């Protein structure tokens, strides 16, 4: 049996990224998808290391570092030495980043409305359960 799930997931991801970035621009939020993922994690739990952000976003550490560099230049996040472990650098939200959270959440809700258009609440829940299973399986198979 030929399966196309991975192919569909890739196409969905590409289209979702483009639509989401368009919605961000329409709402005067100049962030890339990677920056948005990092902010989403930091809004939930500020002051994280690059490793922690990498684990929570599934982005590679070197990718995170490059994206963080750009975010520091734009005044979105700052790098600070961890006072409890001076060998660690913590990534922290700036006041500017904190001010973006409400607008970003509004755009996320708009994206979800597009994403789940035509789905019943039950179908949405079931779909997300399947996605969570796939994510769990993939996570378990990471080297």
C-alpha cells in the first residue's frame, strides 16, 4: 500500500508557513516562522538555553543560534549569563517581544480558523491525536 502522509505533511507545512507569514505581515508583525516558534516557547517559559529551545521547537541548535542572533539584533530577545551556572547563556524576552504576544496570538487564532475550516470539533481532536502519535514516534526514533 502506497502512503502519502509524509508528502502531505510536507506540503501542508510549506503552505501553512507562507499563509502564516502573510498573516503576520498583514498584522504588522515582522517575524519569520523560526522566530515565531522561538517566541512561542519563550512566552510559555522565559529564560531558556539554546539546548532547551532546540528541544522544545525541534529545530537544530545551530539553526536556533543563527535565528537568535537575528532576534538579538532586532531587539526581540537578549542573551544573558545564567547567574546559577556562568557557563550557560539564557535567552530572554525583551519588553518589545512581550508586547507582541497578544498580536501574535490573534494571528495564530486566524491561522487555526483557516487550518481547521470544515472540521468538526471531534475531527479536529482526533486529527491532533494522530499528529501527536506521529510526533511521539518520530521523537522516539531520533538518534
